[in-house]
C-alpha cells in the first residue's frame, strides 16, 4: 500500500472541508495540503477534484483573474451532507486510534 492509497480519503475530506469554507482551486489546495504535510502534484490532485465533482460533491466553474483562467470548485449540498457524515466517522476513528476507545 502506498501513502496515496492510505491517505487518499483524508485528502478528499480536506478538499471538501476547505471547499465548504470557500471556493477552492487546484494550486491553492496543493498549497493548503502542503501545510498539513501532504506533498501532491497536480497530476494527483486534479483527478481527485474531478472524481469529487463526478460524485456530485463539488461543482466547478471557470474564473478569469487578469490574463489567467482557473477552474474553481465549490461544495454542493450533497457534498455538505457527505462531509457531515464523514466527520462523524472520523471522530469515531479518532477515538479508536488516539484515545483507545
């Protein structure tokens, strides 16, 4: 098992969490994840973003900033529900892993 296999779900939850706070874009998420110790390439991140969009958890739109155009992702209502359910599961897992309950 590679780190990508092990941490993929956590990274997706990070993406949904940050998208719930404000719209996100690829490079911004890569930088945010780096703060949490994840080193990701665009070639790894973008398929995750597209997968979350395909599942209906995110929507995207193109946004122009000066001469640059980027794809911006926002969480959907379905994504908010999934994130809420995931928080409960993460809390349960945290209890088992860290607190020994």
